[in-house]
């Protein structure tokens, strides 16, 4: 199909502030029969008008008169400068990447535009078969449009993760390592982040479809450029780990046209009840608000019960979080208890459990009910204060019981307070990246379904030793993970 080409991006910086008309052409993303934000002023509502996001307006993200016929159709592209830091690492990378807007489907089957970007390697793929593609789902970056991966470093000369204080953007390093091995990389912004509607944070099917359709979009871009397209893998940490896990469960039925090789899921939130209990009172407690907003976008019938049980502070927090990035929620809401947000002092987890419709909606998001389409590696951190340790381990056991090859590892990092979850994005990559590369090359899976009953007090001995060695090798750019 024809793909709209936009001019070179400067990230929209310096342009006029976004107005309500800029994205009003996209159909609202509510459940069937009800538009999102239809009850003006209520909790989770936008008063019926398109939401005005923070930050400068970038016309690339406008969706007026933009539509695709099939999932994965690319409806808009734009070249974007590709930045780098840590210049001592000799990664062979392109100077630009291609931003994409592609078609995906929500859990209700509605077609929606989703944005992201594709990194086409400058080096040859030296493994088996045509050049493979890895779809990366980033960890929790926020719920506002300005938080989208395609709007942040390493694209568009945006400030680096340290300067911007959006440290999760460091996951852009995954792009570098894979692209340096000749693997095509596509990063999704997920549904509703960058484009119309509320970002449906941790919605199992929305995230799975966004990941899978990103692979289809990358295939369309590759064919448009005369490139080959081979196997596909999914990769992610935290929210991205959940998206990767959901994608490898759904891809067999949803996209039989793809050839999945495997998936890596670090700290996947497979059981939102367990995750909410764990995260309440932590630095990332605001992510519970992201979840509530995502649920309301797909289950508007929950609004009345929440409206009746949240106090004014809780209602204000849920609405406020809708347009915030992760660094902002840690600053404003970090270490609060959600019991401060309810009229009777119950936590939001306790409140949702008391609401039958909410329990059903949360259960819809549970990962592990279907058999993955390819081998999976799961890493879970016993000192993770954000994504609960046991529920990710249980996911590995569930998949193993279905006969799936699953390699499970405890994260090897010692206890470092609030930082274990964040650091696992890097420490786990020492296992996850080689696992994905091996799947592309058809290497037999080793150590499948060897899941310990209890974590070793000092972590996985094998994980600790190998992790320390691999951490130093990736830092200097090894032949496998670094420069070739």
C-alpha cells in the first residue's frame, strides 16, 4: 500500500503547542458502544474532548485522515536522527532511523494507529537465514504522549537519559547491541502513547498486538526498501517484559504469517494483582494509576464504582498520572500508599478485588493461559520492589506445564533498594540478548524448565558468575554482544 512520507524530523521542537484539534480525527478507543471519556469530569475521564498532551506538537503523530486496512500496514514514515552516547563503545549504527505509524488492533478488535521506529542495521546479518527482526517493548516510560520511545533519546537529538531524567530511555541500548549484530530492531510506542486516546498500560491484548503488528510493519518497511525479512523475536523488561510475554502467547493465532523464533521477558507483570500489591508504597506506585486509566479506557463500566470509592485526592492523582512520565511519578507520588486515595482507607488492590467487574477486567490481563509459540526466557528479581518476584516465576512454571521450552533465571543482583528493578533491565540483558540470538540461529534450547523451588540466598550461583563476566564483556563490546 502507499506509505505517506514526512520530511526529516527535528522532533517537533520549537513548533506551536499542541491543540485539541490536532488529533481529533481518530475514533475514540473505548469499549464498544461508549467513547472514551464520555462522562465529563469523572475519574479517568477527559470530559469528552481529545486530550491535550504536554510538550511541543509534532505533526508526525497527527492521525487525521490516516488509516490502514490491515494490521501492520504502515501509514506514515519519517526519517529521524539517531543519537548516541558512550562514545567509547564501537557500535556500528545508522545515523538515522525510520519513525513509523502503523495499524494495530485493540482487545475489542478496533483498528488504531500506533507509532514506533525501525532501526535498519548497517552491518550484515551473519547468522542463519534472512536478516531477523527483534521487536522491543520498552519498560514503563509513562502514560503521556511525550513519554513515547519514538519521542525520546536516542531519536531526534533528544536529551540523553541522564540529562532528561528519563532513565528508562537507556533501554535504547538494546537497539545498539542487536543492530550491531545485524538484527533489525523495531520499537513500539504501544497503543495510545503518542497517538489518540489513553495509553492502555498493561492491557494484555493491546500490548501483544502492538508488538506483533510492529513486526508486520517492520516487514512492510523492509520490503519497501528491498530488504529481506526473516524470523521474529520479542524482547522486553518490565512493561516490555509483559508485552513480550503476551506477544509470544498471542502470535500463533493472531499472526500466523510471522515466524516467531522466541521471546525474552524480564520482570513480566503476568499477574497484575500481585504486582499492584508489591508496587504499592514503592517509588513506582504511580504506575497503579497508569493501570487504572488503562482499565477505564477498555472497561468504562468500572467508572461508577471507582467514582464512588476514590476520595478527591485519589481522583486527582488518577487524572494527573494520565499525562505523566515515569520520572515525574516518582518525584510526585513515589512511596505513597494508595490507601491515601480511597474514602475508606483500603488500598486500590483491595478496592478492585471487592468489585466483581474489576476482578474480571484484571483477570483478562493475566498472562500464562496459552502456550507460547516459541521458546521463552524469563528473568525475575527476588529483590525487585516493583514487579513481584514469584508471579513471574509462576508464569515460567505455567508455561512449562503446557510443554513449552522456558528458560528461567533469578536475577543475580544483590539488594540495592529501589534500584533492583531498574538495574535488571541491564543485568538480565546479559542472558536475554544471547538467548534471542541463539533462537535466530536455531541453537537448541538448554536448561529448559529447570525452575528452582526457592531462590538461592545469594541469587542464582550460575547467574551471578555468568552475569558478572558478561556484564564486563558488554561494557567493552564483546564479539557476541558488542562490536563485531
